[in-house]
C-alpha cells in the first residue's frame, strides 16, 4: 500500500475510533438510545451510525434492546451497552471504614455493599479491598476476568493522574494506584471522595444537569466537590475543595491538619461528638448523659441525631451549633462561587431540619441576599450511594475515552 494510501486509511480508522468512543459515551450517559438519536447526537448520517453500531455489537460492547415507541412511522430500534460483559469494582473509603461493591456499565449495582475495616493509612488496604471484592464476585457468580478495573474514592490530597494520595502518612504507601494495580492486575482509578460524590450527584442525583453545584460530604470531615460550568473542578494540581481547612476561628481547637480553628473543628461530626462528650462529662441533663456516661467511646453522630429527634434539648443545641458553623462556611463559598445548588450528604445531613434551619440562619446573616437567594440548599436523596456511583461513572468515562476499542485501532496500524 502506498504511503499516501496508508495515511488516508489510518485517518479513516482514527475517525471511526473516535466516533465509536462517542457512541459508547452517549450510551453510557443515556442507557438506551435509537440509532437516529445517536446519529443526531454524534453528528453523523444514519447509515454511518448503523455501521458503527453493527461493529460495536460484533465487538461485544453494544446490544439491541428492542423497539421503542413510534411517532407515526416505523418503531425505532433501541441500543445500549451490554450489561454483563464488563464490571467495575467500586470502593469508597472513609475515615474509619470503606464500602466496596460492583457495578455494570448501565449504572446498576450488581452486588451488595460490604464494609471493610480499612482506611487510607492502612498498609494492607489493597489486600483487604481485594479480599472483599473476591467475596462479592463469588456470591454474585461474576468471573474475575469480566472485571475491567477498580475505582476508588478516598479522602485526602489525591492526585488522580499520578494515583497518589499525599495525605497518607507514610510516603512509602501513598501510591494507592500502584498498590491496587499490583494486587488486582487491573486498571485502577483513584479520586478524591468529595469529587466522586459531586460527580455522582451531577450524573444521577440532586445536581443532575446543574451547571454550577457544590456537594458537601458532611461527616467526620468536610469534603467539598464542585461542579463549575458543567465540569467537575479539581484545580491546578487536583487539590481543590479542602473545605475542612478554611480557618474559621482564631486560636480555636487543634485540627488533624496541625492548624487551629479550621472549619472542621467546629462544623463536623468530629466536632459534634467532641462537644457532646464534653457535655456528658459535665453531667448535662440529656438522654446522652444517661446512655453514654459510662461508655463515651460508643457515642456516634447518629446517637446525637436520634436524641435530637426525640426532643433532647442538649442534642438539639449541639446540632444547631454545628449547623450555624457550617452555614458560615457555606456563606464564603456562595459568595465566591455563586452556585445554583448546594447538596449536603453524609452523616450530619441526615439530621435534616435540625441542621438545615441553622444553616439557613447563618446564610441569611453572612451572605449577600441577592447571591444567597439563588443558592438552594438540599439534602442528598442518595446519601449513601453517590460516592460509589460517582467514582464508577468517572472510571467508565475514562474507560470509554481511553481504553475500549483502542486495541482495534492499534491492530490496524500493525496490519498496515
């Protein structure tokens, strides 16, 4: 084949490769689409789209899902991704334990969620995640060969490009991606947990299709994920969103970051439990004192929220205090970023009106009215699942942009 013909041939195959990626991305985002809708969205003719779909069916990525509703003419054929060909093991790591499950490319969770006693500083975290995943796969009769990769959302300063979490105390163990790749022998994506949750809310939850949204994981720490102009924002080095460590009080409590007076020290579940324990030691009149005076270590944020819902004034006052502090922190973000929606998730978001009322009071006090009125504060409806969904969606998005069908294009290069 002449050089000019080879160049033309490779150019044609590269264009086809890119179009296939677009088709896969569209199907991943929409679940099921007709060939006509796909051709319109991708910007190619109907015959070209049908040819692309036929090839993707032969390659095992797409299948026919039946006929859709007719608008007066022939019923359209509907296509979607093959459900049970490729799976992703998803993990969301917390401060004290981690959640592991498995998803297929149609956003469907195909195993139960299992809790693993591990954290970002655990030198054996890859072994524990691997063991948990193996149990889930065996229970659900999913072959390990059908797992395409592992997606992990975790707290800390995460560089997703390098696969490194710089918050891990021992630098020897901070390359989480390399550790998991060595154990699973699969492709791995790691991401900051707050950004994963924000992406999950943007794709499937309360921030769906909102161009400017903030998602706050209100738990032991305060994670912030930002959707700005329709994109998940990570900053110049990938570390944007360290909401916990905005300095709010001069000379305040010592934070885990080593500084004093961070927002986390007054507005987090950590602060809530600390203040509750102090009150119990002072023998405050409260259900909490009666229940936990002999075992302070057993006290959790959920216990405080339960007490508030039963009318306990001490518990209500504590939630009011952290709610006001959170509102003050959110006021800073609202005036800087002017979001349409702020989605609250995590343990403390479950307190609902006991924290939402003081949050709104603080916004009324510290925000310019014209800006704060445009920002709706809501509680996530998929409080426990947004992070897992989000990091999985990030992985599939990466996969359909980079990995799938690339081997086909490479084989064309070799052949020519």
